[in-house]
C-alpha cells in the first residue's frame, strides 16, 4: 500500500513539475506530450494497475486463509469436546460400577450408556481416518460394477443400530437392476455419513428418513430425505466445506458432508442439498453416471 501511495504521489509531482516548466519557459505542450512521454505514462499506469491487482489478490487469499484458520480452530475445539465428553462419561460409569454393588438392571442400563459412548468415540475416530484416506488426491481406488440396491441394503444393515429409532422407507422407482461403478468401502462411508447426519441433526422424538432411487437418463439419482432440523439458505453453499459446522450445531467433526462430496467426486458423481428452512428437514441427492453393464461384475 505504501508503494502504491509513493507511485501515485510521484506521478502527480512529476505532472506538476512538467506543467511549471512549460509555463516558465513558454514551451509547446504538444512537444512535451510526445510519444515517449505517453509510453512512460502508460507504463506507469500499468504498473499501478498491477500493484492494485496484486493487493486485491493478496487480500482475497488472506481472507480465505483467515476463514479456513477459524474453521480449523472451531474444528479442533469442537472435536476435542466430542472426544472428551464420552471419555469423561465412560470414566464416571466405570468408577460407579467399581465402587458400588448395583442391581443387574442398573448395570445393564450403564452398559448401554457406555456402549453409546464407545460408538460415539469410534465414529469420531473413523471420521478422522476416513478424512485422511479420502483427502489424498493422488490415491487410487479400486472400483467394481455393483447393484445399487444390494449395496444400499448392505449399508443400511450395517447402520441398523443407528436407525433403531427411525422410520425408514426405501423406494426404488427404477424397477430394474442398476449397476454403478463403485468402491464398496467409500460408498459405505458416504451413505453412512448422510444417514448419521439425518439422525444426529434431528431434535424430533422420532426421525424419519426416506431413500428414493431414480433413473434420470444415463444417471442414477439416490435421494435421502429426512424430517430433521433443516438448513438455512445461507448454509447450503457452505455445508460441504472442510471443517464446516452449522451455527447452532456443536455435534460432529465438521468432516462428514465434506467426505460425502469428496467421495461423490471420486465416483464422478455429484451431491446436492436442499431444505425449506429450520425444522423442515433436508434432502440430499447423489447422482452417479450409469456405466455399461458387465457380467463379470468387475471394471
């Protein structure tokens, strides 16, 4: 900024000096305004423009860096809390079980709470491991042609505990076996994160999730609709960013939806989020290209 000021100041100073010389020596202004003079003036103007453009670029990148830094700080603060809370809870239950002779029913109740805390810890650790795995841009993954219905059924079975208190509905509008080029492990992570997002960000007594499979031209659309807390319009463009957490949410690591988008991209697919606002649920739509079927089931 100082350089810019100096250049502008020097330019006007030079202009005033030349003007005084013209008046003092009664010179022809046309002779002063020669081709060489204009070249100098234009070069100076270009230089000033480059300096301004450079300052703007530096400001934009600095703003992005500050924004990312704040997100990282929020992530570390929130994730530390996510790890510390279940650990503290587990320690309390273990101390209670060690010190007191509790009835069997009470013990089972405590074991249930402890199991939930362990699952919470496991989920958070898996988020970090999956993030590290997927975020490696040079990493290559193995893909297979897999029936989308069977693959989805396997993921839902693995998440049966998570969906215990959920009214789940699966609707296949294709009425045919659609094979997609998938990495089973990554597909599992992607759908599991969307299901977890629907369940955890829901303050209603009973969560509802409707999964719809559609064929749209040469693409397959997998839609997951819930009755959860919903999203503001201002959040829709940010929720897939790394470390992002909603304004009123302290749950999770801020990596779940980022992983969903990254994995969809690895599969040459897309993810879109829709919501009618707070408390009105959300809809996430995944679209994947449908490749030519292969009898062997391998790409």
